[in-house]
C-alpha cells in the first residue's frame, strides 16, 4: 500500500490524474486488442478525461475519508478517482442532450466524431454517427467508473461499504439528467422543480455523495455522515447555482462554452425560475420566446440577461449562494475532523462557489 503522510490540493489533483492515466492505458490495450478502429475511442476518452477539470469530486471524497480518520494511500486515491469517470459520462451525455458544440473550449465529443466522419469521407449521416459514438463513449466511462473503483486496491470490506453510496449516486445523477430534459420539454419553470433538478443532477453527486463515499471507505461512525450531508447538500446546491450563473453570464474564455449557451438550450434553472417568478406577463412572454431558441443571437442573449438582472433573479441567486455556503460551513463547526480536513473542506467550499464570471 502506498502511504503518504499528507496531500495538498495540487498534489491530490496530480495523484488523481496519475491514477486515471494509468487506468486508461490499460483500457486502451483492451480496446485496441479488439480492433484498431477503437484507438480513436481511446484517444478521445483520454483527452476528455485527462484534459481540464478541477477534480472537485475526488477531493471531496478524499477529504471526507481523511476527516473520518482514514490513512492516505494510493489505493484510496484510485478509488475516489473513479468519480471523474462518472463526471465524464455525465458531461458527454449532457452535451448530446443539449446539442452543445463545445466543451472546455474544444469540440464536444459528439461534434468531434461528426467532424471525423465528414473529414474521412465515411458513408451515412455524420451527425447521427457523432451522436451514436458519444453515447457509447459515455457508456464506456460509466462502466469504467465501476471497474476503477473495484480495481483500486482498497480492501474488500471498504469496497463493500462504499458500493451502496456509489450505486445510489449514479442512479441519482441519471435521474437528475432526466428531470432536466423533462423540465425543458414541459416548460416547467417552477422554483420547486429547478431546485430538485439542481439537487439530483449536480448537488448530491458533486459534494454530498463523494463525502459519504469517503466516509464509507473510512468506516465513519455517527454523527459524521449526517454532518457531511449537512455540509454537502447546501454546498452542492450553491455549486450548481454558481454554474447556472456562469451558464448565462460567464466569460467563454473561462467557461469553455459559448456565451449564454444555457439560454439557447432552454435550461430551467433556479436563476431562470426566479426570473419567471418575479416577471410580469409581458416580460415572462419575452423569456418564454427566447429561452430554448437555438438561434438566439447576441442581442437576444443580452435582452434575456437584462430581464434576469431587472427582475432581481441574479441578485437573489447570488444571495442564495452566499446563504447556502454559510450554512454549509456552519455544519463543519459541529464536529472534530481528523487530518486537517476541516481546513481543506473550507477551502474546497470557496473553490466550488467563488468561481469568477
């Protein structure tokens, strides 16, 4: 077992990426032994998983484990790295559902395969090929998340404790994804539905479930798991609310997505629901007409942004982020955490919610 006395944020990120890189090398060998055509699949997954990303989910899981008294090891780092493959699966599939052209400043996976089809002069529909390939690559990542957890080297007892959390987390995030597309299809702009989507699509699997995964790996005893939930749920929601603001007002050079992309995609977020809740009939009609229009130009984006600001939705969402973050940090005061985890979880809370526009 590879024991390390302490891991800072940068060191942990590097170790997570090393574990992912080693695992993907093995998967490349499996794929290319089946057929050389699968080298493109391996290349694309490696680039997508290893390029960019804050590695927040493994960090929350790791410090949840350490806070419960768990000893650092390379095996534990490999186990929490499995969360990045769930994230990759969710993002690849999310881009297909949203018809997003870019991710992290590059073509999204389905667009990359569509472009490859066209450039190679293959037969059939290039767009359909891109969509099909991306769905399968997302499936690979989801299946491999389970494999990486199992192959991480953690002992069988810890693995068995972690499995129920890991399984529930994957069910929740997929359910949240469905509720997101369902809300767009039904034009449900209620604050209740927006909060439910935020909780299950992002909040739980970004913070709370990773923390509880770490707690399970360390065999944490009450009241620590409940404290982790009290910290993780509000922080996860605050993280998603910040993401929602960035999806409308963010700088493309920072977000890697076109300006106002969430508006073109018709995302029914808390930010948008808050704007509808405060809008008069005429303003609400403008919102309805623009939201979800894939051809919305810069003037249309500006008009919708102005409505979000004028209705006070942006200010209310910022205030909610602040309140949720404070509630999250208060939870840490109720328990003594081991290994300096309270300090690291405080820093992670700010990293998750203070992202600049």
